[in-house]
C-alpha cells in the first residue's frame, strides 16, 4: 500500500491526532540559515519531545542538515543515540552522578557550569580513557546554571588545565531576548569581552553561542558562530520580530473528529459550571478531546476552532476528555474533521493564538500536547 494512502487510512481511524508537515520544518530551517548567515553553525533544539513534534522523527528529518541536536535530559540524549544518527548531541541539562559513565561512553557533548563539575567529568573520562567534549556555560544574567560571570576567568583558566577534556564551546543564555530592553545587549557585551580576554590567554573555543530564536532575530554578533533555534524551527513566533523578519510556516496541526451532534434550545447550557447558555437554538458538536490531551483548560470560553473553512467558538468549559463547539446552524455530521490548531483555506489558528486565549506561552501549548496522541508525518 502506498505510504500516503496508508497514512490517510490510519488517520481516518483516529478520533484525535496530530499532523506534522516536515516540508515546513525544512523551510523554517532554511529561514534560520538565511538569518544566521552562511558561516554560522546550527544547533537544533529538539528537547521536550521536539517541542511536542516527536523527538525521533524530527531528528531524522534534520539529520545531516545541522551541526548539533540540543536536548535537556539524559533520557533524550540516549534516545537519540539509539537512532544511530551522525549529528552530534549536546546536553543542556545536568546529569546525575550515576548517569555520567553512560553518557561519556556514548560520546555526548556536555555542559559545564562549574570547576567541580568539570573536574568530575575529567576524572570519569580519564578512568574510561576518553576525551569528552564540553561547552562551558557562563551565567551572564539568566540566574540558573552556568559559572557566575564574576568568576568566569578564574574558573575557566582552571578548567582549561584539566586532562581528558576538549573545551569545544562556550555559551550563555538570554532571559529577555524577545524584550525591547538593553539587558541582553549588556549580556552580549560582557560575554564578548570575556571571550576576548580568554583568547589573550590562549584559551579559544570552536563554538561560541548565545542566540536562541529571539536572539537570532535581534542580534548579528560577529564573535558568535553558532545559533540555537527552538520555536523558529517549528514555525512559531518567539517575538513580534519573527513575523517581521522571518517567513515561518507552522509545522504542527491538531485535529479531531465530531463524536456526537445535538441541538440545544434558548436557555439551555453546555458543560461544567454552565458557563455557556444558548441565546438561540444552536447545533453543538462534541469532540473527544480535552485537557487530558493537552488542550488548555484556561482557554475555556475564549478559544475557537476551524470547520468548513470558518471559525467557530468552543462552547463552555474544556472538559478532561471533551470539547463542545457551537456550530450555530452549520450543517455537520459525526466523523467530520475539525481543526484546533492549523489552517483551513485562508483561515488559521496558530499556537500563538491558543496561547493567548489560555493566557500562557506557545512553549506550554506545544510541549503540553499529550505524547499518546498519534502523530502523522507528511
């Protein structure tokens, strides 16, 4: 059976599913490369199940097109190793001591946030007779992991003397890259001065990086030579600059089928709390999706969906396993498809829209989509 026909038949059997447009993913990667410049390396951030898009399939699609895959947990790093891909793997997060021998044997590039941590990696690498690549993280203002900026020169000089380590990279992270303030500019200036000071002492790094998706759009800093796109890869705007300077295409669509149809009359209500009461006779479509699937409860009473190329509002509270849609007098039948994220003709609902309705951020929308939902890669 042809793959497209098989996929179509499998989708027809699903009450709720996700579609991933891989051609949109590759389009967005080209936009990143255009903005970053031809000589800039790319670390594709695919942590959190590739922002809900599916770790394995996204990695396979980007294989050979980027320099690094960035993940946040040891479990994600090891899952990528099982795919036997050639692209290097970078671990943003901190490991637990019992995990260190395993990740060293698998050749994963590690973040170093202190001299003690570097010493631990050096000793373990020595016992395994391995050289471990590390990127030193500098805390210029994020306030999480990383060597505090005031201590960096002293600690990095000590780290550079440790055996069995290859100081491949140095990086920092912006807490306000999308904001119109000077804080990120000060971070970048401090970080650039640090790199220059280290160079004078003969300590250099193959990769120097600071820019996430928003940073790629805001900063053209010549001393950096690697960028770390996350949201941009998936076609989601990280800031107003995204739509101004980048032609991004959303990669993910969330769809459901009408499970049940009913007609309610004026004064009758739908859902918990009776927050939706009909002001006229209307047709209600029940969808078998709710907050257990990742559709945000906080969007109750504010969000909409797409049906027959038109917008229709979600009626009442989002339930654990159901949504109600006010279709008015629109003809509809059980089994028909409704789009909760995605496009239909000229109308579209983006992750940014659903996040605004739910008073949250697109990151939470995407990473909150349940892993048990079937994903179809087109």
